[in-house]
């Protein structure tokens, strides 16, 4: 690794130094192609983000691909219903590695305002891992851009080797997840327990609150 | 457009039909007519085709679930108590049987009047859930009746393509019924109280127990 | 219920009668398809390029709006209505407010009516502008027309944000009035946007209306007859493109639309081209309404302070209220049993009922036209599936 200060000094002299990892990550983060895939209200804001005013093309991400085979990034923009969930998981499985997921909006994170619904999936992270969560209902286009930049930072920090290397460089890591089936009352399974664990939260004034202490 | 007049007009023109005037006490004053199953299609066709009515636009079709309800009322009864006639209060329980109701809202594009409201009820909520479909009269009822079939479980006789509309085909419940129990699949609420709090606590203790058993296993 | 569940089986392609040709192809378009405007699916049976049968499949965005609303208070459902037809939230609020006002007998002050008309017609402008953009996108004019449309939409979004605090989910109307009055300078900004809007329409017309490809793709495609339109309950611009003279703003005399001078454009043939042009003409009429409303708007309260908005219990009864939303007749049917929350809450979705005739429009057309016909119907899945 070249020292950061030395690198800056050298670049002033016209000598550019880089590492394979930097170059590799730079290439990946600068041409993230999202999947052309809108679910609900958030999709309209996602479209607005790609339009002239917010101009997502500045981040190299205006190329929305209709096919999952050509996409690097899935923006889950809207409510995932139970009827739609198997298709979303299947699309995710069809995307080639390296692939990233942004859960856009309250519905994709947790079911949002529709959480009480019998046909609403309470968060897409029950079936596959999510990299960036954007709260909001719907999030403003600026929020999506911010999520985008966060994702780019995340990609920049990924290491090519070592135990912390990303999933696509690890032959043992799973990149496909089970597709739920339609059951008689609910999806089967209702969540992928290898990916998702029920969160432990403190509900004030309850027994779990005391036991947590 | 007075609904009483329309009612007598239909009764004069569709022989044998039994119509019931249903009063709506709210300020909207949209009263309705309850149709009998046997003459529903004939009455609907008459409403659509009669030259002075021309209700050619069936706007809204929806279901309402009325589960069986128990009414308790206190009645004063005169009884012989110890050889003496006394007024005694008695609690009487009457059960109103449950029913599934379907409501149609009609307008007239040609005459620009409306709405009038038609309703039909099933005999009960479990087995006798059949009802004549009005799709042959108004196409707009097609998808809406499918939706009612899906969410309420009313079976429309004479519907051309009665399948579930919104839920998947293997789904067996009727979620818009009042006694439907949704899958228990969310863990906590940020501001839980009452029943939700109880459920949140139960989920939390289950999750903690699971964590503990996993730790033991390791 | 045994016979009921038997009926839920999916249609099997083998049961479709043979149509004389040897090979039929069943194609599932959607739910992930770039031109289904969300998560909508059509099972199309094709003979070569021609559509022989088309069955829409719904429910991929069924998020239980009605069930949730039955456990919410009356006011609590107002933000949910925003998310029905998420492109035009204010007209959804309006339809719901009208239904509740009918149910409970609430009066609306004059200034609030004007504000409702102004925001409602602005919503219509941006809905129709977006629709034109999406329709062009579906037709293959990728990028430019949609960008022009969204440029105009952003201007109206800014107005909504200035007034209500949110771009899309405005949650602006209250029973018996509106939530907030206009901030200083808002009305001038709105006048400016409205005054500049015809320029966008002219530009758009110059760019596209005489275009030969567009005419080829839209004229005589997806013809909807007047009789079918009425019988199938088609409403809004789609019905008027088929020559059905029915606009709820004129028929029901709701709000203060009687005071404005505007016309109802009607189509002749009922094809995609008519449905496309009717939106242009409606936008020009909306601008007329907006100019008159902004000129005449009086001062005064925006909500009667005596009206109880929170925690009110309407008398038992029912009401059906409807308005002319940009998509068609948006109605709300409410049944009250005297409690804090409605006993039954039903949305009459124009998008769903306008889709009833999709199969009739598409049969015999090429598969590429299906996308254009669907685009011209103007659906929003949040409203179709609720």
C-alpha cells in the first residue's frame, strides 16, 4: 500500500500510482447498472432521479437494464407484496455477481405504512441481503442519490483478498437464495432464516426490556 | 329521481320480483333496493334498458361482510311470581344470522342521473354463498365480482370467468371477511400497545429463547 | 367452499379452443416488464405476432388498503389514499374527503373549494404530462419525451412541496377543507407555472403530434366502441376518447366546477391516437380552469373551525362519493356503524375498471401494440390492486 500523502505528492509531480484493488473497485463503482424494475410509488421517484433535474447519469448509473442478466444493482423501489416476493427473489437470483441491493423506501425496508397488510412482505431483507436502506415514503431523489454514493463508498472499500473479501470473490459464499412458494395462507417459508433473524428491540416497559438489562 | 317511484315502476314491469327498500339514515340519503336472487338479472336488465331510467353505467360493485351478531335486550315481562302478577326484567338474546352482502352503484350516462344502489345478500356466510352475477348486464361488474369472490368468498352464478383476482390461486382464505386472521409475521411495532404489545412481547421472548438455544448448541 | 376453490385454478392453455392455426404461443408479459407501468402481468396467447387471447393477472401490488382502512380512524386513512394512485395524490384525497363529507354532512368553505380545484387541476396537468411521456417511452421514443414531461412535473412538484411539504404524498385535504393555507408568494409561483404550461404543450405537439411513426403506431389501434365503453364502466379520458360525453365535473356539479367556463373534449374513433390527443385537449381546458380559479379565489378560512376532524363518529349509514380524477371516476364507498373507524371502506378504482376491456382492445392486434394500448389506458398499479 502506498502512503496516502506520498501518493498525493507524487500525483502533483505527474506520477500516478494505483493498486489493482483501487482500479478494480473504481471500474465497478463507476458503472453500476440498475435493474429496470419499479414496484410502487418509489419507482416514480426513482424515474424522477434519472431525469434531467437529478441526473443519475452523473454516477454512471443511468443505464437501466430490463434484464436481470445485465444488471449489477437492484433498487427495490416500493412495496413488495407476498404475491410479488417470489418473483423479486427470482430476479435477484438471476442477476450475476457482483450484485448489490438498495431497499428504497419504508415498504421495502419493513412493510412501511402497509405493515399490517396480510399480503405485504415485511421487508425484502427476509429473503436476501440488502446493502443500503433508504428511509422515506417515498424517499426524495436526493436520498436515492445519497444511497447511491454510499454504495459507491462501500464498493470502494471492498478488498480483493482476505477473509473480508466480498461475496463474489468467495467461492464458498452463496449467491442464490431460496425462492418462496405460494402456500394456502402465507408464503412458504415466510422468511429465509439463514439471511434474516428477528430483530431484538427494546419495547419500553415490557418484560423483554427488563430481561435485556 | 325518487327511489320509491323507481321501485314501484320496477314492480309493475318485472312481475314477481320482490324488492325491499333499505333506508339510509346518514346525511348522504343514498337509499337502496334489496333484490331477490331469482329476479335480480331481470330487474337489472330493466333498469338498464327502460327508456326513462337507462342506468347503463354500473360504477361500483363491492361486498360487505356481516358476521352473525348477538343482540341482547332487556325486556319487561309480566309474570306470575308467588301468585302475584309482577313486572320482571328479562334478558333476551336474539341472533342475527351472518350474511355476505353485495352492493351495486348505478349511474346513467345517457340521462346523467344517479346513483341508485342495489344490494343482494347471501343466505349465510359458510355454505349458501351463491348469488346471481350481474356481469351479463354490465361488463364493468366482471373484475369487481371476481374481486368479491376472492376477498369475501361470494360465488357468482353466471359469471364468465370466476377466478381469484388479487390473491394467488392456491390461497384459500377470504381476507376481507371480518373474522379473517392474518399470518402472524411481524415482530414488533415502535409504539406497541394492547394486543400488539402482547404479540410483540411474545415474539421477543420467542426470539430470545431461540438465541439461547442456539448459544447452547454451540 | 369446495366448489369455490376449484374455480381458482389458472386457465390452462390447452383448454383454449384451437383457432385454426397450428401453433399458439403463450407469453407471460410481466410482472417485471419495463412497460407494464409497475407490477402488472398479462398472459398473452399469440399466433405469430397476433394476439388471440389476453388475460390480465392482478394482485402484485395488492397491499390491503381497504382492510387497513377498516381498522384506522377516518382521518387516519387520508395518508393511505395518497398511495393509491401515487402520481396524483391530491385528487385521491379529494374523492375520499367528498365521500366522508357526504357521510357526515360536512360543509366546505369557499376558499378551500378554490384551493381544492387549483391543486386538483395541477394534479391533472402533471398526470397527463407524465402519461404522455410514458406512452412515448412505450412506443420506443426513449428518453426525450419523458424528460420533457418530467421537467414540467418537477415544476408542479415544487409547487406541491411549497404548499404541503411533500412532493408526491401531499396528504393535503381535510374533511371540510384543506390542511394549510398557501404560503406567501405561492399563488404567484403557481400562476407563473400555469402561464408557462401552454408553451410545453405547444412544444410537445410540434415535436410529436404530426409525427408519421406516431400516427402509424396509434391510429386505428385498440379501438374502443362507445357502447362497450359505457357498458364496461369505462370512465375518464378513456371513455371520452370513445365519444362518451360524461365528465363528473359537469354531471355531478361537485365542488365549484359550475362556476368555471370549460369544455369537455370528445374523441371520435376511440383509438390510441384519440386517447392520446384527448389528454392534450384536457390539459388546455385544465389551464383555463386554473386561470379562472386563480383569478377568483377569495380570502377566508380554509376550514370551518367548528368542524370536528379528528375522532369523529358519523351516524350509521353509508355514502358513495366520487370525483373526476385524472384517470376517471374515482369513488369511495363508506359504511359507518357509528364507530371511529369505517365499517366498510371501498375504493372504486378507475384504473382497474378501465383495464376490464384490455382484452377486447388487444385481440387481433400485434403484440407490440399491446404495450401501446396498455400505455394509453393510463393505469397506476397502486390503484388497480390497492
